[in-house]
C-alpha cells in the first residue's frame, strides 16, 4: 500500500491459491483472503517505562539510517519514547520504547521533537503534521519528493513557527572538510567545483527506492 503501485489482482490471487495448496491438509488450507481495500490492522505496543531525560522524541522509520545515524546521536540529548515502523518484523523488543505500526501520527502524540526517517514519500507529510503539532522536526533526505509536498511543509513550519532541520548522511564528510579548507584559502569570491562519482550495486526490481511513490532513484539518493 505504501509503494504507489497498484496490486496486480490476478498475480495475488494465483499466489494465494498456490500457498493454500502448499498447506493442503492443514488449518491453513481454509484461509480466506481479505479484500484489497480493507484497512490494514495497526497495532501499538506501549513501553513498560515512559521516563527519560531530555526532550521527548518520536521516530518514524526503524531502517538502517535510523539505527546507525539517528538513534546513537539523539540519545545524547533526547529520549525516544515511541518508534513508528510499519513492518512489525523490525520491532526490537530490547528497546524500551512504544512500538507502533501506524504510518501516521496518533491523535494524542505531541513529542518535543519529531524524527522522520521512513519511506521517502512520507517525509514531508509527516514533517508538516509534526510542525502543526508544535514539534521541532528533523527529517532525513530527501526532505520532499514533490514540489507540492515541500510547499505544504514550509507553509506548516512558517504558520506554526516550528523549526525544521534537514539531516543528511555524512558520506562526504572528508570532502566537505577539503571544500571548507579550499574556500578559506581562496576567498569567498573564488569559485570551487567539486564532483563525486558514486558506484552502487543494482537494486532489486521492487526495492522501495524504485517505488513510484519514491519518485526516482536519483531523488532518493540525491544529497
């Protein structure tokens, strides 16, 4: 449902019937499909403890970037009390946080800080909603996937006076230091031209970077 690509009904029906055949003779053979328009179940598992130091924060997305870049840094100044992750298989029971499979804000959620690091097309809408709630916003790249999303985010931030910070991966940290040194040596009026060649492995056909909702691979990786 998040991809922006419609379900191929015939393919899904064929796969379902094949699965029932595999489990013939078991209780699974009587399984029935829900309609494709049925609302998915959204679960929320509350943390055993809600105490913490610093600002309160809610994180959207528990992927690689959130685990390796966001949480290690954020823990120094804020307490992440809730993580929204639509895939329950990624929920980590060792973390004493509230886990929520809803891709949207719950009505009662008003943390001090919103950390947005989920699917790319959800960044701007979630950030705009956070701004309207009065939360400071830290949003991973890309900040938005369409001009309309960006306009809505900027309008919400301006209207409610909430700060929005764009968080980018530090994959070019060394090159950034060189650029700062060159600019300082040459002066502000001397142009500097830097280019990077990025080599990447091919992505699977249905990888979420290639979803229609994500815009394009260039947009997804364009730092």
